[in-house]
């Protein structure tokens, strides 16, 4: 039970309310534990060893295309394919997902050689790997 005198503040990232003492100072912001973990548990997108490992594992398991992905990863991949590419902001909005979490999903899809980044006139798009 929360003490009525306990100060409640919003997380600067997710905007949910928490007891002030539970928030963590991070780069001038006060954030909750989940946002802190999401910000620090990033998977590297450009990791040649991860790509090689994922490629070998998928080949050995006989996985092609979106086989072996989580439901969320499949939905993101299918959305990107259906549009011929999408910006990070478009994908984040469509799936109501924080950018940090989305970056981890992109990294996994990139390691599977399913998507890649592509610079276009109006910004960077996530596109199917074959393009």
C-alpha cells in the first residue's frame, strides 16, 4: 500500500507514475526500472558474428523467411515487406512499441538477414533484405 505522503512522479520516457524514490536518474531524466533496462539491454544491429551465428543456426534448423520468429517479429517483418519499407517511427507507431524495444527487434531481424536499413531521400527506412 502506497503511503499517501509518498511523492509520485511520472517516468520521463513511458510517462507511467511511480513513487519518486523508485525512479532512476539517467542523463538528466528520471526513468522507471523497465525503461532503464530497455535502454541498456540493446542488441547490436551491426554484429557480423551474430549474423553468422544466426545464419548457421537457421540453416541447421531448416528455417526460412519468418519461420522461427516471435509473433511480434513476424508482424513487424510482414508490415515492412507489405509496405516495401517503413521508417522506425512508422513501425513504432503501428505497433505501439518504444523505440528501444523496436531496435532490439530490428537487430534480430537484421541478424536473420530479413531486413536492413536503406537511406532514401526523406530518411532512413527499414526494408526487406532482398531489396
